[in-house]
C-alpha cells in the first residue's frame, strides 16, 4: 500500500463564527471519517489539526515574517496520513474527509530509495 496525505483546506472565518453545535458536528464527522477509512480498506496512519494561520511564521531565505505567505480564503487547517492501494483508492477515501467550509487535496507521499 502507498501513503497519501489528505490536506484539509477551509475558510477559517467560518469556524470563528460557528456555533458550538456546528463545531460538534464537524468533530463527529472527523470521528466517523476515521472509521470510514478502515471500512474502505485503507489505513489511517495519523493526522493533526493545525492552529489558525495567525499563529504561522513564514521563512523565505533569511527573512522571517509573521503569518502565512499567501493571501487566500481557504487555509491549510489539518491533514491525515493514510495508506491506500492506489490513487483511486486514496481519492475514494479523500471524498469522505470532512471539509465543511472548504475542500481537501490528496497527494502521494514521495518515497526515496
């Protein structure tokens, strides 16, 4: 099985304005996702939520700046590392990943000999 990362991009402002009920629904969806990966025959290797982009620090050459380096409505909010048999399998799993206020990107993990 190959490894893929599912990157979750969402609009942070939606979470800032979300009710506790919405936040709970999102958390329940992520808990379901972990079970759905196994049901599809994949393996969830790990994952983490990231703090808001206002906590980010960007480094380019020797220049360090606060915040993310691009302006965008959707920011990387977290990721899952999965094992899937191939890209089609990884995409099927990725389609189940909750991203209520945005979308996900599925990318293969590079392997080195």
